[in-house]
């Protein structure tokens, strides 16, 4: 496993699902981890306890990433505990699905606020710290690393999920623009775009044999992804083994973007 020894990672939405897997992977690679949560304090505490039980270092910090003052307080708490931040994984995200004509402004604003504005606020604070500190060669070849958790739906339209797809498409351009802007300062910015991953948000689908089989029709690799599939990629992408990668989206999707419906077309 790529080493993150001596570094600190902040993982937003780190109390369950993909965020939990990323937090644990970062800790297993040697990083101290700040596990952010919005409301699930018990779940965040459980993740921290599992990390520390394996010899890692972790704390949990509550913050709604769409609220600027809470983001600032979260970064302050991370700094007080670990002294510095080397890695931001902006993972917090929500869905509030509705047909377009039935989607409320509150549903639209909630999803854009957390998925996109939250990513902006967290990335802005991380970049400020990375610029102040610069490269610390004994820790990393980069001054800092930012990883956004996007989705295959930054590319694939998804009827009934306009707010979600727009947030992820916007996140793609945020990542690329930020990567271009801060690359001369040796700050790397990338995204990971999961496909169908077994998390609580889609439990009803992957626990149902019929529903799971329907989803598999869209996955050429013919298996659902596990949160650990994302965690391993995130830990590697944050390491110096990926030092020449910036401005890229890594799709971890079992081939969902390969237009599987065309496999049988002549």
C-alpha cells in the first residue's frame, strides 16, 4: 500500500459508506484522519474507534459543509489536533430525487449546497493552508492533495435526479479549474467517480436479487462495487505514487461508461 505516513487527511462525510472506507484506507496507509460527519455522531465515533483500535490516529468533527462558519471551525479543529493538513477528501454528498416538474427549490438548493458549495468551501480552506505551508519534502512531494468524490453521473444523464447530476457535473469543472490554477504551487486536485457502490443509500437495490440484477445490466464487469474499491484508489491517489496526476477524474465503475447496451449491437 502507498504510504501516507506523517500526513493528515480530512474526509468529509466520513462516517459511513464510501467516506468511511476512504477514512479507513487513509489511516491504514499511515495518515491521521479527521472524520467529518453532519449528524451521525455515533457512526463517526465508531469509525474513529475502529481506526484507533488498529493503531491509527483519528478524531471526529461535526460540520455541515454547506455552512461556511462550520467549515472554518472544522478546519480549525483539524489543525488543533494534528497541526497541519495534507489531504482533503471532499466526499460529503446527498440525493433528494424528484421528477423535474415536482422538484422543489429546497431540494435543489440542499443538494447543490452540500455537493457543490460544500466542496468549494472545503477546497478553498485546504488550498489556503497548502499555500501558506508549501511543500514539506519529508512528508510529500506535493504541498497538498485534494480529492473530490464525484459520480459517473457527472457524465451520464439520470432522469429524476437533475439536482444531483448538475452538482456532479459542476464538481467536475470545479476540480479541473482548481487543478489548473494551483498546479504551479504543487497542489494536486483530482476526482474519483464511483459507479454503483453498495452503500446505505442504495441498499434496497443491492439487497434485492431482482433489482441488483437490473443494475448489473449496466456494469460490464458484472459486479457491484464495494466502498473499499473507492478507499484503495483514494489512498493511492493521495500518495506520492500518483504525484504526476492532477486534473483527472478516475472512474471506478466496473465499466459503466462503456455504453454496455452496445455490447450486443452489430
